[in-house]
């Protein structure tokens, strides 16, 4: 029966980044637990959830890191990024500042700290249930994604729209690039937030 660990193709590390309040934790909660909480508190440091997903007949385990958007809660930045095969960059379609910050901060931070040069990026414009307050058109989001070679989807953690597909498309693209995950199988190891990883010091091992 699918779901046993020996049937898992690989474990992938996925990051969710973006400004505070754009809905990163809400997207994760919707994806992992199919829940939405109107009064979710701000993330402090990093949250971490694991979920299995079946893509094109392959079962993969996702370790999803939800990072704090607020500067004062972001203390371990390089560690978040290390070894990640995929990143979800989130903005709020009703908040232009959160869109602008992708260019000013989040993309360059990802480029600086990512240890995998071909990491797959998915841009998510969240909160499309608030159409009346929209500040960023779908077209503008799509153009920005194209410019930065990112996948793109609009979503609402509140209504579920686009959430599952955002994660699935990202994972599908990662699976299609075996160079991102293939040789971590032998030494597969999962580091949880707060644990120390020494694998880089020896020049081998992985961080997944
Ligand atoms: N209407 C609407 N509200 C949303 C949606 N997603 C999140 N929210 C609300 O937006 C607020 C912030 O959501 P969070 O998920 O905590 O945002 P975050 O990006 O994780 O914030 P930090 O943890 O501070 O980085 C909460 O009140 C959520 O209920 C959405 O799709 N639609």
C-alpha cells in the first residue's frame, strides 16, 4: 500500500517566503490540514510541516519550511535556505508593497542563500477571494514570474483555490529535474529547525 517509507522516491525541502501577513502560514495550513484560521498568529522563526504527495505515480515526502516574514523574527536565514529544492514566493494581490518586496528583498535573498542554483521557484499571488481590494492584476503577476523564471499561480488560502495545484506543480517540476534530488538518497537525512547541521563542514552529506 502506498504510504510506506520504502516507497518514497525522495524527500524534498520546500520553503515558503514573502512579506509578513501575505498568508504563507495559511497556505501551508490549507495544504497540509485543509484548514483556514482567520486569526493565525505571526510566525516566529520557522514552522515546519511534513506531508506526502503522489505525483505522476511517485510518492514524495515534503518537508515544508514556513519562514517568518517579519524581520525581527528572522534569525536563522542561511539555514532556512540550505538544501532546498523548491521555493514558494508569496505576495498578497491586495498589497502592492508585498509584491514590490519580492524584487527588493526575497528574490535576492533566495539567490544569495540558496545552495542549489537550479532551485525551482513558484510565485503565488494569494488572497484572490478579496477581488474588490485587488492591487496587482493577474497579468502583472504572470509577467513578473516570467521575468524571473518562476512558475506562477493565483490562490486563496481562504477558499482553497489554487493551493493544492501550486504545491503539486512545484513538486512536479522538481521531480522532472533529478539533478536536484537524486544523489541525496544514500545519505538521506532530515534536519529539523533548531537542530545543528554539520554536513557542510565535511563537504558531503545532505540537508533535506
Ligand atoms: N481573505 C483572506 N485572508 C487570508 C488569506 N490567507 C491568509 N489570510 C489572512 O491573512 C492574515 C495573515 O496570514 P498568515 O498566514 O499569518 O501570514 P504570514 O505570511 O504567514 O505572516 P508571517 O507569519 O508574519 O510571516 C491572517 O489573518 C489570515 O487569516 C486568504 O487567502 N484570504
